[in-house]
C-alpha cells in the first residue's frame, strides 16, 4: 500500500492511499472535517467521515498529472511506468500544481 497526505492550500486535508490490488481510497482528516470553514477538496468528494473508494485514481487527483511530452519526460527521468498514476502523482504534485491541491510525500 502507498499513501500520501493531500494538502489544500498547504494544510493537510486527507489521506490518499493505493491498495495492493490497485484501487484507491481517500478519507478526510478529522481536523479537516471538524472545521466548518474548510471546504471539500472536490464536489465529487463532499466532506464526510466515509472513505471514498475507486478502482481508478480519483479525477480531482488525476487532473494534477502531467500530459504529453511532460508525462513522457517525468516517466523517463524518474523511471515510472506511464500507467502508474499514483507514482507520477508522488513525483509531480508536491509543489507546482494548477490549483489549491498538492501532496505531501508518501507516509510509507
């Protein structure tokens, strides 16, 4: 299993995990849920204590991934399989993303 902390405007909002079977799980942190001023990170994942599950990387995170020549360069330089979306996310979404969501390097 691989996991990473999802940050919203540099504040920890939840945990994204990929299980051994390749499926993805996301859950909000209790501190994020308790603060009524904190928004949901996606309209498709409203603030809730439930764990969100998907056989594929959730769209809100998938759209943080590089495309085209940038994707090819990242995969070649970091030796990442182009189908390893979680691996690409770990290497590319830590700093400069096109929105409020970034990640903190993996927990384990």
